[in-house]
């Protein structure tokens, strides 16, 4: 569940909000002038999102390479990979 806090509340109660975030692991939407301004997430969730994004970006690059015809045979790929697998 996403909680919502005003930016002024974050300024005044940052320690408590961060403690609750670490305990509950639920993101906090920070609003400013009634509009969404930022999300506050715990470190574990942020790192997990970054890992997932890197994987998805790699898949997207691979799909784009296939569409552009930049493909290798198994033997060619093995030859190129051998430099890193030694």
C-alpha cells in the first residue's frame, strides 16, 4: 500500500517516516502543492528495481539487435564469449 505525505510533513517528521518505511517497506508518495513530487522507497526495494530494470534493458537491446539482423551463430557467439570465459 502506498502512503502519501506532504513535503512539509516529511521535513518535520523525516526520522519517523523513514523508520516506518524501513519497517513496513511500503513506498511513500511525497506531494508538493497538492501534486505528486517524489516517491520515497527503502534501499532494498530501490536496488531490486534497478536490477530488474537492467535485466529488462538488456532484453530490449537483444530484441532490437534481432530486429536489425545483428545475430550470431552458436559457434560465433562461443568464439566471442571465449575471451571472457577463460
